[in-house]
């Protein structure tokens, strides 16, 4: 157990400034929230449509990320190949790439006139931009790396002896993954999925660039906030409050992973 | 090389010595420093050139331009953005600023009408406005909060058409981009945007009885950090030289 320590002023002052810097803008959002007309604002400004669309798309993007991201994390953690480091950087790239650039890249790749999208459009007359599917794709592109990174770390630190024991008992590799590895990394998969979902929910740049903005189809909450800001800050603040609330809930769900020192490995 | 550099320096010093701030063309006070202009997205090309001419006519003055949706810019002004001049693509957004005390009065300096923009290969075979209402035609519009979106809504009301766009973009340039990248079959943008896009889009005129126009007001802002330069810039936009630049880009007289 650590004994309580006196904080030196040279650390306490910047630490307090740093804390205030992160807290005060959120406090301002609460102070300026039009509490009186909140229900009416949220219901009237197509806020509910945007909220439902946001929740659906973020959930679909998280599902897609689980489907593709967990196997990808396993490959990155376990496969020893010369090019794996490069592969890993490519997977991490969307984490540091400005989302608008990601959206533009998606448009150039999957648009109906895009490098790959043109074939799909020629064959089926279908293209992703301006569809709800396009929102899911944009969100997955931006959010999946969060899941991959979290799960990869867990697989690396998972006890390999348990897997080997299962293998000696006659389990094949798919069985080992399903029965031993997955339960071992379960909590991290969950944490990664929540993180991925939260990132997808807040996605703006890639979505508006790739999927456009139309109420009910592609206009998610962050786009609705931006849209509302064009005319009247009040509904924008009300919508922002909902996103803040969701963020707090996500943090509460992740508290065991994050708020514990040394968490989220 | 060196001599010419010294020569240039000497000229610069001489110029600077003679005129610490240039006299305004209209004979007012000398102007200098930076003038920050917030202008509607549709003014991007015209104001870009106009600003260069203004700087040439007023040595020592730098024009900083920021373009966006008029509605977004009006919100910025009302939120206290340190700007000198606001040029809006609609009366409504200028009124929002005037009501909030951001500007005393405004002057209309141009007007603009809409045109249908299609990709050069015209994938949906658009020939007239009613084609935009056909099922399966992908149309990009501006969101109704911004002037080009409000004007487009007026055009569709005039034509008694119901058009369901696939996307409502944040400003007219974003709408134009969706056409340029060939991701939509058509977009409704200003005639000046079609002209500025050159060969990247094809314009299809909307008949006059149906078409709608929007007036562009300009104002020097009451909280302008550089009021004399703000007034000079507004005068320049309204002057024959400024109007010539704007009409060359397809803007009409208000």
C-alpha cells in the first residue's frame, strides 16, 4: 500500500490546470443546456431519428468490427511473419488518420466512381455513399482499430500453456480458439467492443465525407449537432448533452478496465 | 542577384517610407493591417481575386478570407469571432447578425441564381429540372439552413416538384464536390459555382419563371478589430472594380 503523498506545487498546479481544462468545457455544456425545453428540443429537432440511427449504426459497426477485428487481432498477436509489423501499422493507421481523410479515402475506393466501387456499381447498380450501410462502413473503418489494439494486447498476454494443454487433450485449433482463447480474452473483447462502439457513435468526419448527411438515412447524432449549429445553438447543445450522457455511461461500463490504475491492457 | 535584392529592398523601404498606410481610393483615412473577411462559400473564387486586387490597391493591407456556409459564419460572428467584414449569401443570415448587434446595416452587392450541375458524362441523362424528381436519380442539395438549400427549396416549390435528395450538404461547395466526384447524378448549386468548376461539371439552366435568386448582403462589423480597413473593403466590393470581378464570375447586379 502506498502512503498518501504530499503533492509538490510544481506538479499540483499544472495538474489542476490540466484537470480544469478537461472539465470546464463539459461543465459549460451543462450550464448552457436549455433544461426547460429539453424534452421538446430533443423530440422536435429530428433528434430522436438521429439518436436511433446513431445507436443502430454504431452497434452494426461494432458487430462488423468484432467479426473481422478479433481474428485480425489474433493474427497480429500470434503469427510470426516478416511483414507483420507493417501489417500492424496499416491496421493502426486509422487511429491517427484524420477521419475526414479516411472518409475521402473510402469515397475514392468505394464510391460509385471509385477504384473498387465502380465494379460493384456496374454489376449491381449499388454504391455505398449516401446509404446507411455507408455510415456503418465509415464508422467501422475509424473504430475497428480500437477493438483490434485492445484485443491484440489481451491475446499477447493470454496464458499460452492453457492453449497448449487443450491441444494435447485433442482439441483442434479452431476449438482451442473458441473454448480456451476466447474465454481468456473475453473481458478485453468486451472492453474493446465498448470502446469501438463509443468511437463509432461519435464519428463525424468520415461519415459526412463518405456517407453524406440526410435525416433518417445518414444523419447521425454528431452530424445532427453540426447541422443544428448552423441555425440555432440550443438544439445543438441539447443533442450534445445526450452524447455526453452516453459517454459517461460508456465510461461507467468500462470502469473496471480503465479507472483501475494499470487497466486497459 | 545580390544587387537586385538590394535594389528591391531599397524600393520596398522607399515605398514604406513614402506611405506608412495607403490612402483609400475613396479618399478616406489611410488603411493598414489585416482585414478579416467571412464570406459565403459561393464567393470563394470571386473574393479570392477581389482580395488580391484590394491588397494591390492598398499596399500594407493583408486580407484574410474565411469561407463557409453563411449560416455557420453568422453563428461565428454572433459568437464573437474577430472578423471585420461579413458577406452573406442570404438576407436571413445577415439579419441574424444585425439583430444580435453584430452589424449596423448591410448593402446588397450581388445576386445569384441556381443551376443544375451534373457530372460531364451525365449518368442519369438529366435534361431538365423535373428529371431530378425521377425515382433512382441521386440528387445532392444544400441543407435548408444554408442559403443555397433555402433557394433550392424555393425553386422546387415554384416548379411544384418533390425532390428527395440523397444528401443535404453543409455548404454549396460541398454539394458541388459531390457532383464533381461523380457520386451523385445532379446537384443544385449557383450558376457561379458551375462556372468556377470549369469542365468538371456541366450546367443545365433552370427556366427563369421557376428559378429563384438570392441577394448577397455585405457589412462591416460593429466589433471589427480593424474598422477603417473593414469599411474600405466593403467600399471596394461595391466599387466598379469590385463589381467587375464579381460579374466576370457570373454574379448578377442586385
